[in-house]
């Protein structure tokens, strides 16, 4: 038997051919979240074309980000993740996908992960669309790598700044917060970390009731509100920006989160683009990335 080492892969050659055994030999896992800006109205051309320059640019941006687990918001069409995986392979980066089609609407939440990161059991959080008719439901997955076991929840909450839209988000946040509270009382999940990330469409310091309900029974620590106080993630057409995206970890059993590691990834700089050019040609959101111990 011949054995070849190749990054994450341990290749064993025997009489039956190549067998791939995946190993992840790092001390940390980097988890990221990014809104791809694939929003499209029902009945309109769907999302992002697989053959567009935007798709090519997004693949390059993800290759530069190079996170082990990426939560992606506004995936449209649902097959778009396959297009990204194929393009990422051209940059020498291998990813696998986990995604569920939303029950209503045509924009989805999905996950990319590298070999060796075990992502299983995708499920919707029932009722998490709240009072938003046709709204998106949050998705939870179980993640296991090394000694790290976590439930990762990807969200895309209702946008808008007026009072009614905030109330709609309240209804969504209550459902997700109740799910988080119940999860930490469920046998088999009581000592598991919870990571919550996505497009919150909430501004720290303004949408106070949203954050209150989303945190469950005082369960979640919204690290993005603290670690990224002077940063922005959403680029508006007029050039102004704010921190609409969010990242939270559970207060208990989340000792794997490396404190202070959450960063806004300046993808526009890494791709040598100005903010407005990036908004037009890549996305109107910038990604977050955080590090977690797996030993």
C-alpha cells in the first residue's frame, strides 16, 4: 500500500484504486459568514448567473477568505453553490456544500465547508419566518471537527428600518431565540456550543428589541456588536455603510471561540477594489470571519 499526503487529504493506494481518507490537522477552524447579494423578486430573473463576472469575482473572494466553514446568505438560484464550488476548484480550494431550498421565495441560506469539517443534519427552524409572509426560515446544522461540537444557525432576517419592519423582525427573533433556549435544554445538546450568524438586518444600538429576543433566555453573546463597533458590513448605494450582519456565540460551552478573533474581512481591499466598485461587481456586503479552537 502506498500513502500520499496532500493537504487535508490522506490518499491510500491499494489494489482497488485510490481511497481518500480526510484528516484536518489544524489547531483552529475559521468560520465565516457572507451575504452574496443574490436577492431577486419572485418571477424575476433569479439571483446570480453562474457565467457572470460577479460569480467569478465571488469565487475569487471566497478563495482569498479561505475559511473552513462559510455560511452564505442570499444564495440564488439554489444551484449557485455548485457553480461556486466548481470555480473555487480552479483556485485550488476544495469545498463541499450543505443547503436546503427555502419553503417560500427563491433566495436561500447555505453552507460551504472544507473536507474534514463534518456538517450534518440540516433543518429549518420552524416558525422562524415570523409574521413575514413568504419570509425565509433560519437553518441549523451540526458541525463537528476535532473536539469542537457546535450547532451553527444561519439567518436572513427581514430588512427595513421602520417600526413595522422592526416588529416583523421581533417575531422572527422570538422564534429563533426560543429555539436556542430549547436547544440548550435538550439532552445531547445541553453542552454543545451554538454559533449564530447571518444577515441580521439589525443595527447594534438601534434595534434593541430585536437583539433582546434573538438572544433567547440571555443565551447568546453578540460578539459582533462588541468586537466590530467601529466597522461596517453593508455598503449602501450612496456610499454610506452600517453593521447589518451579525455573529453571536452562546455564553456557555463556547470556550472554543477565540476571544477577539472576529474580524470584518476587507474583501474589497484584497481584490484591489474601491467600496463602490466592489458593491457593483461582487456584493453589497463584506464577510465576517472568526476562529475557534478544535483541540
